[in-house]
């Protein structure tokens, strides 16, 4: 190994700003709900602070833990993730608002789909780095990883959670592509994927039944049914539109007062736009852009294929989730549940994201790039 360099200071500062922004916005967006429904206006604030502290320790540990030691635990992490996903479908799984995505033991809840992202990054990056030459062959090289992605997709989709399942697939595909997959195979795979997704959407829309069909209809014209299927999209657009350039002011959102569902989670970007305006929303996007840029720089400058693929998977995870969350908030795609990294309320997600940032920081110590 090359001589260790300092940690990437830009990542540390950017993550700190995003997490602090998230804590502030979670408190602001959740106060009314937690006060009226839970009897404690500080309920979500106390929980997100606790998870932020745990996430900080996870980030510190992963930053100190040498990245090239992760392969020792890759198989165990993959197996543990699969077991947890299976347990979600048993009586241990907890159902909330029609979705069974958590495992609960007393007051402690775990969201295995978040751990699945981490497991996919660790296992696939290690596996590809050991058998890179096989990726030139579709059947014996690419298909095994597609089966892994399909397994994760099926287990997570069964919860049901299509958006998270899609993120895991994108993480795996990005690592396969960077690992050495033929461009012709990638184009063919992408064409099949787009065709399958299009067919599924057409089928759902044509059937006209179920919440999925209503979501697609609401996406096409949310104002056609603003009190039912289009309610979330309409309230999100009202929040963003009423914020203007500089916003109503921190804590002065109207839509968070039982108008916009999940204001502290899936639609937190809408509250940012309402309270901090266009300037606040753009600032958050700029911070994510900086973080993604550093992730790409680290992946390009990584000392070996294994670290390159880990950085690729982590950066892909951030890119996909940011795009989906903001697209949903701006009604640029049908409504689906997807937290905004580091910002939305969600303890498991925050810890996983901060742990992944720790891995990026550790890799950054073995490369030579501009750290200003």
C-alpha cells in the first residue's frame, strides 16, 4: 500500500453540513405532527440526534478501518443481509402504512433494505475484483451478478418497496459496468431493462386498478384528483411554489401542518423549498453535487479495482436516491418513497450513508488528488 495521505476534508465538511441541515429540517418539518399525534414536539429531533451520533461513530470506524480488509467479511455481510430481508416477511416484520419493511424487537427497529445496499457494495466489489476477466462473458461473468441483484430486488420488492429495490439494482449494475462489462452487453441489458420497466408501467396504467395505477395517473395530471391520488404531488408543488426565492422562513412552513404527508421524510425537500426557498433548495443540491464529485474523483483515482468499485457503488447510491427524492418532490416522476440522503428522517439510512462516507474517506487516504 502507498503512504497514507490526509482524509478528504471536502467530504467531511460536506457530510457535516448535510447532516446538520437534516437535523434542523427534520425538527422543523416534524414538530407539529409529533406534538399533536405523539405528544412530544421533540420526538423526531431526539431520535435523529441519537442516530446522527451513532452514524458519526460508524463513519469514524469505517474511516479508520482499512478498505482492503472488507473482503474478509463480504460473504458474512451478504448472508446476514439476506437473512434479515427474509425475516421482514415473517411475524418479526413490522407493518407500517401498508408496507412491511422493518424488523422490530421491542423499541428497536431495523430496516434490512438499507443494510442490503451496504451488503451489495461490499460483496459485489470484492467478487468482481477477484474475477474481473469473466465479465467479458455474459453468461458466466455478468449473469451471476444479475442474479444477486435480482434476488435483492425480489426480497425488497415483496415488502413492497420498489424504489429501494431499484436503487440496489442500479448499484450492482454500475459496479458491473465499471468492473469491465462489455459495452454491447451493457447496452443490451439497458434496453431490456427499459423495455421491461415500460411494459410494467403500461400494464399498471392500462389495468387502472390499485394504488400503483393511481400514482401514475396522478403523475400525469395531479390536479385532476387533488384530494386523493394527486394529493401528495399537489401539496408538494404548493410547498415549493409558495417558498419563492428566499422562502417563508425557517419553521414557517404551512404545508407541514398535516397537509403534506411525511414532511420529515419523503417530502422533506418540499419543506426545504417552502421554508428556505429556491436558494435553500439549490444550496442542498450544490452540497450533493460536491459530494458526488468527490466520490467520482476518488473512484477514478482509486489505488485498485476493489476500492474503485466500492467508491462507484457508494457514489451511485447517493446519485440515484438524490435524483429520485427530488424528482418526486418536484412531481417529475410518480410518487414513491425514497429518503433524501443525510437529510430525511430515518436512522438506519443515516447510519448506512455515514458508514459509506467513512469507507470513501479511508480510500481517499491511499490516493493522490487535490484535496482543496
